[in-house]
């Protein structure tokens, strides 16, 4: 995260419609893309102040328009509402003279997030809230939403980027990543043969990893989804697969000890039970292909991390040189575990979701 003085952050906050006072502002460091800060009035957290990375999200106005539209639907008795705080000029963001985009949203006090879990109730609640999120957005008009990252989950695009990275990478990196490169070639063919044409397009989150869900600290009830920058048109199996890769697996995304990487069937089934709480909002074809979402999404994240490693870490923030390679290998390990359980997932989903 770039260095921002307390005075500068308060000055930025002053461009938004919040009470004028001196706030305590602390950085939140979990995100890989944006710069994020928690704003306190004394000891009470009130807002999230965030700089949107316009090098990754090149159409910030479209992105903020998506969030504005979605927030009209994303509230219910069991879905907690987040509000965009407008700038003093009435916009959903503030653009600085240096070209940085900043936004402010309300903070849900008493909330927390988890990177991983071993708790079936958390897995259940994650399934329930992801299903609720998608159910609420069934009301949304697809034409109102911009693709914030065009072809974000397009396997053909990721294949082309991967092959370009291989062509330009130095020999040392190619040798270090030899195992990951071999696995990529093995799995690409079967995933590129997936036919998604019969699936309905939805307004999806497109990044439903576990730590993008807020939970009540007190009750463990899931409250809502956060980090909506990738909210755009997509297929539900994207949201399903992204959730499974971080919920059924209790290891960190860049775990180097692959013996710790698991496909926990108890957590998987709890997640599916929670998903089923939202009624029959999925088509039969969607349910049939959901297991492949649990293969596709960790693979896509893996190939992106590997590609970034080969490209000298230009996309993801890294704490050490080979972290993107470790991410890729860990994600590929889970991809294989999901591949080994296609039949199992089909059986569970058929029993729990088909009506």
C-alpha cells in the first residue's frame, strides 16, 4: 500500500458528505488491488475510504455505476445494506487532480471477515448469503451493468495471456515454474471444452472468496458481500466456484505445504445447504455444471497468478518474489482435488438443489 499521511487522508475524506471533523484513519491491508482505510470517529468505525486502482479497473465511472445500481437491490430483512457516501459534488466518487479515484462507503460495525474457516456454520452462512445476493440481483437489468474487467473469467483470454508470458519470460523463471506450466497445459484442454452457452447470464459478484463476505462477530450470521468492483454480467458457476475454492479449502491461497490443502466435504455440503435456503433460483443446467465451476475458478486464479509471476509480478501485490508462483501451485493443487470430486459434487448438488 502506498504511504498516505493522516492529514492527506482526512483531506480526501473532506471531499465527501460526512460531518466535518478530524477522523482517526487506519489502513486495512488484506486487499491485493485497492488501497483501503477504516475511518473512526474516536473509537467507533464509521466508513471505508478507498482508492480504486484505475490501472486495473480502467472504467471507474462504469464500475461505480454498477455498484450504485446494485445497492438499490442489495438489502432485505436478511441482507444488510451498505450505502455509498456521495462526494460534496453529488458524485459516487472523488477524482483528485493527480487522477486518483476515491470513494467512501458506510462500515458495518460489529462485522468481521474470514480468510478461511473450519466452521460448518460459517460455510453454511456463506452459501446462504451468496445465494441471497444472486437472488436479489435477479431483479437487475443486465444492460445497466458495465464489464469492469472485460473477459475477466474468459479461459481463452487467460490462455492467450499465459502463452504470451511464456514467450517473454526468462529461462530461470520458466525452469522455476516448470511444474505449474505443465499442469496448466494438462487442464486447459478440458476446461476450454466447457459449453456455457446454455447458462443464463446474471449480474454476479465474480469474486466471491470467503473474505469478501461480512459476518456478525456476535452471531456468525452472514451479513452481506463486499468488494463489488468485479460486479458485472457473468454465470453463477463463477460465484459458486470462487466460494468453494476458499471455503472447502482451509489452507491459505499461497500455502506452500500442499499437505495442508484439502477439499473438505463437510464444509462443501454445509455451503450447498446454505445455498439451498434461497429456493430454486437456479436452472437445472446451472446445477449440472456447478461442479465444473469448482474446477474452473481455482484454475483461472492459478493461471492468472502464474502468468503474473512469469511477467515479473505486475498485477498482484506480492510480499516476496515467488509468492505468485506459490499462489498458482496452491490453486492448482485445489483444482486437482476438485477434479477428483466431480462425481461426488454432482451427487451432492443433485440431492440438495434439484427440485
